[in-house]
């Protein structure tokens, strides 16, 4: 195995991104209309859309902008739900609420790329589509059904046969699949920094290294305390996703934390780059242990997978993902590995994003289940409506008090426990 040439654990995006600048730590007392805990996609999108409505906003980030899952994902912009399709969502939520949630997701990728254009965010954004190839006959039927369900809702969704998938991806062996051409890829750290710059330009105040220690209800608002300051706000959004720590233990028990491992090769030769994904799309196939791949702006090949715990997991998983990349893409030589890192996603049992009612004027938005860039950006736009007076029940996202998962201390390990069985089933599928 070729040696890792970069520090293990450093996200590719943080290492290569331009435009990093320090933001102040909160000092003293501050009064605003809306306080946002977390400087990731959902918090920054909410901040930007809120200040554009004339709402005063303070964002409190415990580390730096895009430190959590925002800066640790693979940079896919995917305008649909993981494991859920429009028909069954409508069957679960009813025609009115179900259609609103489906419409919310359908426009999410276009919103991302519209913001990038409007605010001139330089983040290697390519809106050429997201492809889901099918690895088995049963999966092929699902991909056809997905394309058929999304296309009537105005999405550029098209079913693909075997030859079309091979032509678009450069990979043999898939049986077909589908593409949503509104999806795409980008550098998530540069996108997040661009959102932060745009929000500040519009009037938001963003603080780094300002970890919120407590949120207390006072009078008709809320008081947030950090080590060196405090914020009084009429409304508060908790936008930490799976990185909330001990801030709210009840909220922590409402989702399953899923650890995802990512790797990036060194920049690859042109002949490989022109064979694989010549149109620059992102790919996430139908395997239970999802196989993804894409290129960044410098021709690095990026892929990832679930993290298996146990002795030597970091080295073992990195090698396994690396070998899988070379095998699935029929690479003559395993390319040199340059970066490896991991991050946490929040997954709800129903695989839908949720707004959680934590008190009058206190809300949490979380669990985009691996669809974070598109979903959280769109979530921020509707949360700005909430900050402007819309009742949370009238937003397109499910809204309810926290519902802790039974036996959460055990269930939080379920993905890791079932992963070997899922990998075996993937192999049996072909």
C-alpha cells in the first residue's frame, strides 16, 4: 500500500480550500432576534436567508466554520432522500404534507447552485448531475421507479440503461440506474465559507471558537452562554446535527450517529480522468454499503464508506475503501492515497430530515441522512421563514417534540453491528 502523504484525519477540503479567514470569538453581551448554534450549512443558510429578511442574527460556532460534518463530507449535492421515494413519503405523511416535503427536496440542489451563482462563491461547483447506478436486478427496478416518481415533479430525472451508465461513469458491470441532472458536486468548505461571507455582508454576525455551554429560557426569549460572552435572542436554532455533544442530551437520543470514512487520491493522470466521469457528475450506487465516487477540481478521486469500529479500524478501513475503489473502477494500479478523514452524520429511523421542538422559539434542524449539502441549505431557507414569523407547523419539514429512540445506547451502534451482514448481501447480489 502506498504511504499516506498527508496527515491522516485532515479533511481534503480544509487542506486545499482558499479564502480561510479568522472570525472573532464572542466577547461580552449581545442582543439579536435569532441566535444560531453551529456554523455549518444549515446554520449559515438560515443566517443568510434570515438577514435578507431584516432579522438580526448571531451565529455561534464552537470551532471554525465548516468544522463538523459540513467540512467532512464528499461534496455531493443530491436533491432527494436517502432510502425514501416520493410515493412512500406521501403515503406516510398524507398528500398535503407529503407533497410539500417532496417539493422541498426537489428544489434543493437548484437552490444551492443558485446561491453559488448569486453570491459568486468560488467552490469548484459543477451542476452536471447525480447518478445512482444499480448493482442488482432488484436495485435496477428501484432506480427506474425513482426516476418515474421524480420526473413528473419537474425534476430532470431520467432512467438509464446499462450502456448509458457505462458511458456516463466509465464503469462496467452496473445494470442501469438513473440520473437527476439538477444534482452535482462542489468543494463543501469553500461553499460554506462563501455562505458565511454572504451572510456577514448582509449583516449577520458570525463568531468562531464560541462554544455554547447553555441555553436557558428567560422571559420571552433565550439566553446563550459561552466561555467569554452571552447572547440574548428571541429565537434560537440548534444547527449542530451530530456534533451537538452534551448541549442537549434529549436531542442527542433522537438520531443515530453514523461515522463515515472518506479518502482522496493524489491527482490522477488525464487518461483516467477522461475515462471516468467525463461529464463531472457524482455517483452513489445502490449497495447497502454505499459506494460513491467523484473527482475534485484537481482530478483527485474521492470515495468513502462506513466506519467499522475495533482495533486498528482507521488503518484497516482506509485500506479496504482504497482497494474497493480500485476494484470497482477497474484501475490498473491503485492510485496513491493523499488524504483520509472521517465525519459523523445524523440518521433518523425514518430517513427524513426533521425539525425538533425544544421549547417556545427554540428549534433544532437535523438528520439529513447523508444528503446534507442540498437538504440543509434548503432547510435554512425555510427556517428563515420561521424566524420571520411562520409557524413551524406550516413549514414543509416534519416538526414535533423530541422523540428519543428506544434503547438508544444500544441502537446507536446498530449500523456498525449490521455492516458485515450488509456487505455480505451486497456480494451475494452480485
